[in-house]
C-alpha cells in the first residue's frame, strides 16, 4: 500500500496535527479485488471491501446505482456545453444576442451557488434525499427551458436547471465515497471523469445537430427522456444510512450565516460583472452596490467561520492553508479559461467562418479530444512519478502557449490552424484538471476530502461564470464602437447586427460584410487575451501550492 509525504503539516482546530499517513488519497492506488465479487469463503473484512458492501448493496445493485449516478452526471455535463453552439441561434431568434452570455451564466451561477448548500444539507437530510431533490429540479428546469417563449423565460429556466444540476454533480462525488472504501474512491471517481469527458465531446456536437436539424429546444427535451432513469434507479436502489446525529441538533448548529453569505457574495460579484458596461454603466449605483455588497458579505462569511459558527460551512483552516488557497485560486483561473473557450469558440466559427450551429459544434471536438488525451497522460505521470501538482504546471504551460497563439485569430485564420491549436489546448486542460483536483484532495485529511472536493468544484464553477461574463463584457463593449465606425451602417443596422449575428450574411455582402466580420474578430481578440491571462494565472498560482509525492 502506498503512502504520501508532504512537507506541509495540516492542522484543524479540533484535531491538532494530523497523521499524514491517514491522508493517503484514494486515487493513487486501488485494490485489484474491488471490481469483482469475493468468493463466499472470503473473510468478513474482505467482504467489507467489496464496492457497495459498506451500505449493504450487492455487487449488482452497486453497479446499477453507479449507472444511475453517472446518467445524472452525463446530463449535467452535457448542459454545460450543449447550449454553446446553439446560443447564437437562440439569442438571434429572440433578438437578444447581447444577452446570449446569460444562457451560460444563468445556469452556472445557480450551479455554483447550490454546491455548498447541497453538501451541507445532505449531512442533515441524507445524500439520497438531496440527490432526488436535485434530479427533480433538473427535470423541471429542462422542461421549462424547452418550453420557453422568451429570452427572459429561458434564462430563468436555466437558473432552475442549474440549481438541480449543481446538486447532481456535487452529490455524485460525495455519494461514491459513501459506497466504496476510501482507498478505492479514486477508481470510481475516474468513471465520473470519463463520463464528463464523453459529455465534453458530445455536448457541442449534439447542440449543433439539434439546432440545425430539429430545434434548439431538444437541447433540453433530451433530458426529459433520460433523466427519469437516474431518478428511478436512485429511488429504488440507492441506500445510504441516515445521519446519526439528531435532526434537531443538526438544524440548531447549522451555519445559516454561511449558507446565506457565501452564495450572496458570489451572486453580487457575478451580477456586477455581468451588468457592468453592458446592461448598466460601470458607474451605475446598481453595479457599484453589487461590488460593495459582495465584499461585505464575504467579510461576514469569513468572520462567522473564524469567530461564531459551531459547524461552519467550510473549515476555518481552509483559509489559512497555503496549498488549499493556491489550488482553489488555480481552479478559478482554469475554470474561466475552460468554459470561456468552450462558449466563445463556436461563436467565432459561426461569425468568422460562417459555420452552421452543427459545424461550429464539430469545431470544438479537437479541444474535447485533447482533454480526453491529456487527462490519462497526467494520471500516468502521477502513478509512475508520484507527483500531482506537476501536471497542473506542464498542462498550464501548454495552455499559456496555445492561448497566446489564439490571440492572433482574425478573419483570415485558417480552420487547420484553429483546430490544431484547440487540440493542443485541450491536452493542457486535461492535465490541469487532473493535477489540481488530486493536489487538493491530498492536502486534507480523509474525512474532509468531500468538503475539499466540493470547494474545488465551487471555485472552478465560479471561474466558469467569471470567464463567460467578463469575456462577454469585453467583447460587446469593444464591438459596438467598432460597428458604429463602419461607413454606411446606420444605428438601426448596428442594433440589428448586435442582436442577430445571422443578419451579417443575410443582409450584407461584399466589403461591408467583410468589414463587419473583421470588427467581430477584432472584438473577440480582447476575450482571447483574457483567456491567455487566465491560463497564465493557472500556472503561476499552481507554483505556490506544495508538491505532494506518492511512494
């Protein structure tokens, strides 16, 4: 059995110095016996090692539950990027292209905000019950999205959908730790990572197919066909022991201040970034008020954790541990780069290359395939060399190089160049994804791996939202003045182009069309530079974290 050594001691207020041997991560080494049934002659200790045995599930029941959980994970992952190639068509249909970023941001904001809520409430009401709640919310939100008759209705429906998806994603990772021995958790979490990678490839492709050959509404209706399977499996087969502490005691000690202040601070910050310069001027009282509110609420959150909360939403030492802080900052930068690229590359293809929704979705496949390649390479390095953070470093350096080259994209960029850069970018992103998550997991004791993983997911998701929102802000604010300077374009023409990108090729030809496309490409370059900055931030912050080694 392998052990890990770190030169950074971890302490909690309650436990003092931790035994580093106890913090051995589950993803480094797995029991070769855990994925097959034990013979009847096996000892009780050996039988308890079987997947699902710790909660009384047979091997067959365990794998049925795993299928159900991963179906939920698949649909959640699809909804991260299935809308990307459809967003220009959807927003143009409703004549609100300038609000297209909200199709991603609305989903991601609620997704991020509910992550800590589900994690904490599942300790009180049970993982199974909260997973069912999340799945039902996801189904309702998907139905509302598909039936939307306005952009506002669709955005708010995406918020509901994200509130369900956040519960599914966050709880799947925790439920697996309840079902299998801790030392084997990494093997089973790898299946969810594979599901996510498959969704990364399928999402843009399906979004393009549905939009071009059926209707963009099927990007959401598909969930109604498949998600009930996950719900039924969970209701029938998933059995997890109820929390042992009395409900009244849990509710009495629940960190209500933390549950309200952290989501509130995040919402205020993201609204300010989404509104500033697009919906309202940066000097508008609503934008300034959101920034002030975010700072005040986060200060309240920290003071409460360190001074008042009996059972804080997050352990206080998370905010004094160098490695945890660095990894979460790196995850924020990584998330901003990953989703920012995933969301705006299809728009570049549709505007500059004149691609359909389907072909623009296909254009993301090189990046997704790169992710599939980079992740296992990183896993092999961790297994053979006993290192985790190094994957974030070399993967991040690839991201920096590729994003630097992408800042050169213009209306004359070739498809071959675009696809090649995206493929290598994906390899780097896959390595970073693996390196950051594992480094965070081995930085905490085993009993807090779930909390640390949830915090990492939260940081990455907030980064996702930040990347989409700030990219949109830069892009739109640079585009409008450029369009107004084009000779022959009236204010009505500019407003029409801003709300419906298909009007570029439907209503203009020749040099005027080329000039409009060039204005879009130049405005997008500001966003590509933002992606470069986030890639560089990922590398720089990763260096601060301690390098954990496995022997």
